[in-house]
């Protein structure tokens, strides 16, 4: 059985699984992404707003 994994070395989980298991990292990423998207959306709305004229 040459293709069986060695028993002495535990296999570490993949990088993405370790990242998604970190709750605080997900919290920070969610807040940062929300702030960037909504701030960018607001700035886009302000910059593309037509100039108003007085009657």
C-alpha cells in the first residue's frame, strides 16, 4: 500500500477552508466590502447627477 498517506503527519486543511473558518476575518471582510461598495455607489450617483438650474 504505497499510495496510503503517512500516519505520523496530520494533513492541514486547505487555505480557503481555514480562511472561511475564521469568523472575525469574515466579519471584517463583510464590513469592508459593504463600505467600499456603498461608498462607491454613492460617489457614482453624486458625480453623475445632472447640474440643477434655478427657475
